[in-house]
């Protein structure tokens, strides 16, 4: 009983620590610019003022669309390619497959900062620098290691007898993938989609380096630009931060349960 009380005590403390920034963010966004200052940052707003949300959305709406144009294709493409990689590396062993898998995983540990200069040079050479297409290619490539790991661990739990029986029935490499593996990998797809969507939506470094034109910049870069150069409208910036968090929040709300199930399935089967 004492252990349970101590556990809940620390959980409540961690919950409060987590909610404090959310409280300040929410209350500040509902205040007028004149009411925002350090001395009254903990005070509740005098009334519900949604003007800051209107101002923030009017300045961010184009960039939010840019983030959707970036995140949705990059997430889908990386998930499909990762599922194919995981299928090949788990069910079609060939000489050097383990080495290839190790090299793919090595990509997870390469810091973003170390490849920025060659990345910019490559994007310029292929004509994708400063475009959403360039960001899509970048995030697909950088997301492949973790997505491949997710699908390989999941497919490793699928009985090899199913694959062997399909081969006996005359199914090809592509046939087994499309008719069997792809259909049973929904939990792994949920994990990959939630992970990739959140990572790409929240990413800032690639976005600011590869897109100099404000018309193609994602929401994270535009949110940073809300600070301005002379003074900061904290209520508008806080409102913008809340608006930008809505898409990944919705993804977690609708897919969160399946995300946990997919993680557990992959950990047990892998």
C-alpha cells in the first residue's frame, strides 16, 4: 500500500510538472497583448479573447498547408518503403542481408548537423533545393532506418511456414508481399505512420535549411518567425503553438490505442 501511495505521489508530481507549461501556454494565448507580462503570467485571463488565435491562424494557415503537403506524402512513402525493406530483410535472406540491415540502421545515428552541407549541395544539384519536394525526399531517406526496423521486427514474428506455403502455391516475391504481408502489417503501419508523422511535423532544422522561401516553409519555421524582430506578441505566438500542435495531437487521439498495440506486437514478435 505504501509503495502504491509513493508511486501515485511521484506520478502526480510529474503530471503537474508536465501541465505547468501547458497551463502558461493556454492562459497566455487567451489574453490580450496588453495583459501579457511576467508579473501576471500565472493569472487566469480576464475574459476569453480569441483574437490571438485568429491572428496566429491567419499568419500560419499557408505554412500549415505546406506542412500537410510535406508530412502526409513523406509519411506514406517512407512507411511503404520501410515495409518492403522489412519484408525482404526478414523473409528473403540472402548473402549480406544482415550487413545491409546493419548499415541501414547506422543511418539512425547520423546527426542531422553533420550532413547539412552535402545535403544542400545534393538538393541543389538535382533541382530540389528550396522546395517541399526536397524536404519530402530528405525525410523519406532519413526515416527509412527506423521504419525498416519497425517492420523487420514485426515481420520476424510472422511464421516462415506461411511464406513457404505461398511459394509452393506459386506466389512470387511481390505476390506474397501484396497478398499476405501487407495485409497483416496494419499494427506496424500504425506505429510507423504515427512515428513518422510526428517526427516530420515537428522537425525544424531541415525545414529552415532547405526552404529559404517563406511561401514553402513548414509551420515550425513560420511559428518561429512569429516572434518578429522588434517585439514579441507572446499571446499570438502561444496561440500559434497550440494551433500547430493540433494535427499531431489528432493523430495520437485517433491512432494512439493502435500505436501502443503495434509497439507491443513488434516488441513481442521481434
